[in-house]
C-alpha cells in the first residue's frame, strides 16, 4: 500500500478530507523522524514501539570481491510490534 492509497482509505473510513488526512500523516511522519533523531522512543499503544540502537564498528566482507572491510559505527531504527498487533496478524 502506498501513502496515497493509505490516505484514500483513511478518507473513506473517517469522512475527513484528503487534505486533512494528508496533513495528519505528514505531521506524524515528521514527529517520528524528529524524535528518533533525538534518540527518543515512540510507543503507540496497540501498535508497537519505535526506537534507535547504536551499532558498533565491525569488520565485514565485500560480497563481490571477498575483500575485508570496516563497517563504521551507526544508528539503526528498531520497531517492536505490540502483543496486540502480533495477535491480529497471527489470527488473520
């Protein structure tokens, strides 16, 4: 499902305008990005938790050449599904 399709679906279910739904989705996206950049954790009850995790520098291999290389330290985004979401997905 694309963002456009999501907006259309929410518009049909809520009877809000597409513009209003689009603004809400944009605001949520911006806030999640800003909070994750700060290192905060976002918990949406019944859906899941977004957080960041630091990955240490490590040695890896170039799959094309087999040459050894250093993969620099970086942050990754982690999503943990809630128990409710896992149940809904597994029951369907």
